[in-house]
């Protein structure tokens, strides 16, 4: 008798979650119909060019602007002195300690510059070319000051980055498992290991990196409406709006921030920048729409950098390789200012050095240090790649010391799958995971045993090209973040996310999210979630984001949070829509609300063939001719979701590297990643995130480094010198997944944006070291260039040495009398 | 100012330009062809790749005056009669883009690469795209897209249906 019932359900779409939907975003992007900020043109719009300091540290003695001001079509030339407090300040949202030394960060200082690339004047002209021409005419007289450049030297306060601060040491942040009651005393554990166990002591360098998103930053400010509107190539339109209001005196209600199409970020666009603040001030001053788009060289020079730490590590273990304690002492280079998250980045790693392991005792300390270099902040992974690198390198060192396979030492120490939920020595509770399953699958995909056999064969034969196998069994904390946890860490905001779902009269669905995508594919994945939840076609769901007048509440996109936090807000808002629609559906069906159930887009009366689709209910609600007394004719709903925990994706990554011992050249032979990111919404998007993440992490291991010379000039300041990998440098990857759903959100998702980057760097370096360990090498400094690898093998320098200031020499210093310009016409 | 006349995406255009104006600036600022983007200032990234008389060029490396009398095709002129070019289709099918900023250049370079070598190996694809940088995809799916486009060359849209 039920054979003919629920006719509407028969047309319900197939489940969307888990489906490899092609992306909604792509049609525009592959046909060039894009809305990058630099594409925006407004009536009367003028353009800006920046005058930047060539010196790392100098007093500004005089700025002569008259020649620039009288250049063709110049509207105005402004310096910091022309604005004063009107400029606002660049904010630090995460003071690590109450005593933190935080230099005032004017977007355009009037008295002193603190890094090469800092803005000292801005030229406004009718065209960008005219602005740039005129910027060349601004004459700035500097009095050079000694610059604090080397991180370790700066930590000794030999030269001060900000003389009035009295010290370069910004904040010391400590976590100790004995003090916090989450574990034992690490000093005791290490002392005991010194007497009857194994102690591994190492110091690793996390080199300075540049996020290098493909779209240079751009900002347009239109002051001509009732609300001042800023378009910016940013990850954080909502935070930007708050910060503009908080620091420039414009009421938040008069500010509209729009992040249109944004071309990548990777943390690099998680910032409140001097360029945005200056454009804001100039637009208000000249009362015209103003645009500023940076050049790539400006971007590399002044957009925030990432990483830049020294890691001093001490690991204690028993003779059989059971870890008894891990002590981490970090020096972290902030650059010239404490950026918006700034010193918080290494602290995000504080909870991750123990990784997937059951270390009984742990201590972490981080000293943040000011220098006269570009500021540092989040770069993909933010704190967690550093932690993962340190622990995964150390586990390999321990395995070498014990004399067993590195996988064996990991297995001995990791949390077994039946031990979840597991509260770690850092005080976090991992809800789910299965390290055994991911590792078993990765080993099989890799052909682990066969490659080990080949390695042995080559080693025995003395093959000049040796094979190394690198392992990284990583985890990360993502889904930033429970607001109370952030509060306890003195972070300046919460970690919730907002979503609203609007049922339109025609049955289409508008979803507003506070997450702010910049390439990830939110529109597709979020549509899949809502389509499933509401039982509506994928195509009928429209995801709106990135405009504070549309998406009025949000905390934006970073820390692999969009899906785990923003996605849960979506789910809850959609569920509220169903709850709100139910009494109206019951009314239309002339049934008791308790007898109405919702499934696959249809409200039906239990035990009957009566049904109304959610679209029917939306239309009836819009008409509002016939709905129950005592309720509003509205089924739209919103949700603000504050996560109860972080999520903990994990995975096993295996990398095979070939190392030519005669030249130091390394070649990636194979890379396998088996990740557990919980429930997968769209496998196509997840695989893309993993691939891209892998290459960014591999690039840290092999190629990338921001290098300053001894006068504080960034010598890797263009794409000629900063070695971004190309298609020809990389290989295709073998990736797969295991699934242990997160237990702390409805969908079981864990986040995937940063996983590949976090996992891959130690896998690659472990592989290179593994290839040449028998030659007496136990470490190679990143990036593992052929020169370093060769030196590590062939000289007494066991790590290949530091990067020289002139990593990419532009002229031969040995040829006396030859400068970079002389002889050009010879 | 110098007067130039050229064909851009099938349309005849004439303008007075500064001799120093780059082709990419001309396309974006004078013609509003903002589908072609600028990603660097050292001609490394390839985001601005267009076709000049059917061959790929980095339009930041060509002066607008050099395009005088020639034919330029941008990403905006690649689809014909509302039908995506097979390479565009391949990039969508294989998830060969994320943020999409490098994509116009990648696609234009790929079209040229396949015109020169219709059945490339993976290694040839990787070498052929060496002048185009991408920060999102790790190139894995871009390479896949190019190989997919090569494999499905000459098929009509109908023959490929069902792929989505």
C-alpha cells in the first residue's frame, strides 16, 4: 500500500556528500569572467604607488615631495606626517603575555623605518603608471641605523630593532606538562634518560618562507557612498571591518568590506595591512575611489613572511625507544612588528610537538624576537608544520639511535586506535583517529618493503645514487577554534562561525556563510552539504560570502576551519529551517506537527502518502495566505556555531628520494599520502587540497627560502630569486584516505586545507637524510639544495651549512673593481 | 602616443597608446579584458599568457605597439558560441584549478602546447608548463587536465557527457 506514496521523494536528489562534484566556481574562472580586486574600476578612480624604504633600519630625516607633486596628473603626495592618528594602526590581535613588547605599528611611520620595504610616502595619480613615475621623484633622506637581522643575535639584544623598546625580546610563552598537570616533569625524564636511556639533542632551522599567493594584494576604497566600501584581496573581510572601525574611528556600521574573487592566500592574506590602511586614509582624504595594487616584488618584500624559527629539541627515551620526555625551546622571528596573529603562530604549534605519540612529559617554550626584517605571520599550517617537522625528524633520529625501522619506533609510541578519545600531554583531547590503518594503507600503496630492499641493494653496491625513504606520521589541530580556548590564550576574538539559510519563494536556497573562500571551493562543498540537508537540488543552492553587507557576521577562513566550523554552522542553520518549516507544513497537510517527518526534501505525514516539499512550504510561507496562528511567516534561519573542540586530521606520508652522492642532486621518486580527514564532502576538492599542500611543504624542504643579506636587503625579492616550484620540478602523487569521522561535529569532518603542507616537509627531509645517513649525515638544513646535500656528504659540515646572505649572487664579488652596473655596455 | 590597430578576441580595435605600454596593460586597462591577469613583474609566472597570432606569449613581455596589426586571443575569446574550448573543459573536469588566478595563463599555454605536441607525455607536459606558476594545485591536476584534453581532443561535447 505504500508503493505509490511519497511521490515527491522519488525525485529527491541522490546524496551529495561524498560525491566528486565538479566545482561551481570554475565556469567563471576558466572563461576569464573574474572579479579580482585589481579588475575593479570605479568612476573617477585614482591610483596609488608606494615609496618604500631601501634600508632595514633608518631614521627618516627629510622627505622632499614637491617634484613628485608637480608631476603630470598627480593628485597628491602624502607622508606619515600628513596623516598622524588618522592613519590608524596595524593591530596585533594575540598578545602572548601581558608583558609582551609590542612596538607601535603605524602603516606609514613618519620618523623611523624598521625594515627594508616599509612605506614612507604614497603618491596618488590619475593612472597607476603616473603614480609610479612620480614615486621615483620622491626624495627621502635617511640616517641609517644598525639593523638587527640574525635571529639568534637579535635574541641577545646586541643591536636593537626598536631602540625605544629597550629589547628585541617580545614575549616568552611556556607550556609545561608538570605545571599544568597534563604530564610529568620533562627535566627529570631527560636526566633519567641520560643515565640509563637515550637522549637525542638537535637544533633545527625553520627557514623564512613567503606565502606567495598568485594574486598580488590589491585594495580599492570607495568613500563616495554613505558606507565607506573597501574591496580587498583578503582572507578576512570581517576581521578587517572590525579592525578598521577599531583603529580609524569610522563607525563599524559605516564600513563595508568586500573580498571579491581572491586568488589564494595560504595565510598570507590573513592580515590587516599597511597598504589597506593607507588606501583607506587616502580615499577619505581625496574623496575619490582609490586603488592600490602591489607589484610582485613589493609583495615578496612587504607582505608578511612565514616560519623563521630556531628549534632546540631534547628528546629522552628508554633503550628500546619508548619516549619519556620531549623538551622544545623555540626562537621565533617576528620581523619588525608583531603582526595580527604574529607570535601566536609558533604557539599554535605548542600543542602539536607531541603529535600522535604518548609522550609522558613535555615542555615547550617560545621566545618571540623582533628584528629589522619583514614581519612574519601565518603561512599554511601556521605553527603546526614546525612542530610536525621537529617531532617527525626526531623520531627518525631516535630510530637510527635504537637501530630499528623508523616506522617501528613510531608504532611503539603512538596512540592506539582503541585508546581514543585520548587526552595528550599537551592537554588536548583527540576525539578520533586510526594511525595503524592509515599507516598500513600507505605502506601498501608505497610498496614499502620493496623500496627498503632496493635501498639496501643500492647501499650494498655503493651506488652513487642512493635511495632514501622518509616517513611522516602527522596529526594537526584544526577547525580554529573553541572561543573559550582562544580566550584562555588571550587571543583577541572568538572562533565561532556564522551561517544563514534563506528559502526563496521560488524554491531556490540562498546560503550566507561567514567563511571567506579564496580558492578552496566553498561554493561547491557547502552547496553539497545544504542540498543533502534540505533535500534540494545542488544547482538550486547559492552560496553567498565575502561581503560584510551580505554576510554580516563571520570570522573568515584560516586554520582549516571553514568546513569543520563553518560547515557545522550551515548544518545547524539548515536544521533550523526544517524545524521552522515543520509547523507550516503540518498546517498545510492538516496534520498534527508531531506526526510530520522530514526526509529527502519532503515533509510527510507518518503512515500516509501525504507530503509537501520544502519548496512548497517556502512558497506558501512567502504567500503567507495560510499558516498557523502564533508564528511568523518565515522559515529562514541562522546559526552561530562555536566549536566544542579542535579537530585532529592525521595521516601517514611516505616519500622516496634519490640522492646523487656525487653532485648532491635530489630527485623525488615517489610520494604516497594516506590522510584521515574524517568525512569527505567532495573527494575531488580534498585531493586538490592535498596535492597543493604537499607541494608547498615539499618546497620548504627543497627550494624555498627568503634570504636577507647582511645589510637587511631581501635578496630573494622577485620570482627570479624566490624559488617557487614549477610543474617541471614536481611529480604526480599517490594519495588515498582512511576515515575515522570526527565525533565533535555533525558531519564528522576534520579539515584538510593544511594537512599536505604540515605532513610533507619532514617526509622529504627524512628521506634525504635516510639516503645518506650511512655516509655520516644526520641532518641537512632546509632547503636541502644540491650544494648543501653535497657539502653534508663531503665536508665536515654535517648539515650543509647556513644560507649565505648572497644565496643568489648578482655579481661576482671576487672581481674587484666590478660593480653591478659598470661594464654593462662593454 | 602611437596608434595601433589589432584584432582582440575577434574584434577589431584601434587605440592611441604610450609606446611603453605593455600588451597586458593594454588588454586590461584599455579594453577591459580583465580575464588576463598580472601575477609578477619579472615574466616568471605566466599568468598573463595570451596568444599572438596563434602562439602563446606572456603579454607582460610584449609591448602593445608590437601587437599592432596582429591578432590576439585571450582567455575570454577561447570559448566559441557558448561552447567551452576542450582545454577549458578539461581543467574543470580534472579540477585543474583552485583559486583560478593562474588559470587563464595555464589554459592559454596548454592550448599552444597541445597544438605543438598533440600527444605529450607527462614529462613533456611538465616541461611545457614550466613558465607558468601555480601555488594552489601542486600541478598534479593541471598535468592531469592537459593529458585529459590531449586524450579527448576532437570529441564533441556529447561524447564526453556523463563525465560530470
